[in-house]
C-alpha cells in the first residue's frame, strides 16, 4: 500500500526552484555582450554559484542582510554630492554585484 505521507521538499531542491524562478524570464539583449549568460545561452558558472548561495537563504534573511548593509552605509556617512546640489545623497548599494571570474 503506498504511503500517503507527502515527502518534504529538500532544501537543495527548494534552492534550485528559487534560482529557476529568479532567472526564468531573463533574456540578454541582442547584440550586446552579457555578463550573466554566456554565448551558449547558459548562466555563467560564477553567477550560478552566487545565485545558489543566495537561494540557500530564506527570503527574510536576504532582506535582513540588505537592510543591514543599507544601515551600515547610512551610519558610516557614506554619501556623495551631485554638482550643483546642496544636499548629500546616501551612496546607493546595488543588490547584485558585478562578478568577474578569476580567468578574466
């Protein structure tokens, strides 16, 4: 008799599903070199490693880490001023870094 218990989704499978959801609709612009996708249409390995590491975190944990980084920038006074403006602007922090593989 088959068991009616539903198998729990493994953390690795859940992480893979997150990466797939994040990248499913991504398409490079025609004729423009792309840092995320190689000429073969596959995600570049160094991006794959970063996405897998992020996918291992729960969404709330990712949000908390980004918020902590924003607080550090504000608390350390990292800012800049645009020429002609009196007010300083808090330095913006990209949520995704530019990854450059060691071979480059």
